[in-house]
C-alpha cells in the first residue's frame, strides 16, 4: 500500500469525504471486475459495486486496520454478490450483450476469456476472480469464501483446467 493511499485512508477516517471518494474510486474498477466475473451480468455487477461503495461510505470509520481496506471492501462485495446471485435466475452466457464483456476487458481475446470464465461454476468463478483479478492469496480467498484453503486450491485447479479446455475448444472451432 502506498503512502498516498494510507494518507487518503487516514483523512477519510477523520471524515474527509473527498478523500473517501478518491479512495473508493481507486478500488471501484477492480471491484467491478470481480463482481462482473462472479455475477456474469453488467447490471448486477454495477448494483453490487454501488451497494458495496454505499456500505463502505456508511461504515468506513469502523475500518480497524487501514492496511486491510482492500480485503474489507472485497468482503462487503462478496456478500452483495452472493445476495444478488441468490435472488435472481441464472442468465445463459449467450444472453449477455456482446458489448458488456468489452466494458470488462477490452479486446476480443479478453472477451473470449470472459465468456469462458462465465461458463465456470459459481464456486470456480469466484475463486478465479479473487485470485487473478484481485491477486488474493489462497489464505485470503479461503477466509472470504469461508472455505478451507484446500477447497480453494482444488476449485481453482479445476476451474483453470476447464478454462484451458474451453479456450482450446474455441481456438479449434474458430480455426486459429
């Protein structure tokens, strides 16, 4: 964590709303990437991130360890994602508008990866998002998902195997 980020956190905890806004704006893109990966819906991801940021604004003074702001925000986000995914019917991956994936990443190859990730099980998608989009450790993922570290590793292993297979099939079917 940079000294500038620590200063922003300290100012925000003292009630500086501009500092809190800048800090949350810094984390918003990463939170959105994780929410989109987990929920496979641009709209649901926006809702989850917005609700996360609102809760963070309301409860920021309760943050005990400034070094853990990313984990704290991710914990809030995960609760929002789980609540949203439990309250909606699954949407087939093919039903996503093509442009949504480009909001998430930006290139056609990245769109293929997003579509492949969207085809994983909820549990696999969650650990892939937390590991590769937020660069969290196995231990942190285990804590966030309330699973043993071994379960996290096996879900990640199986998810990555499915991703390699799906991407390989896409390359084969497109003639690349």
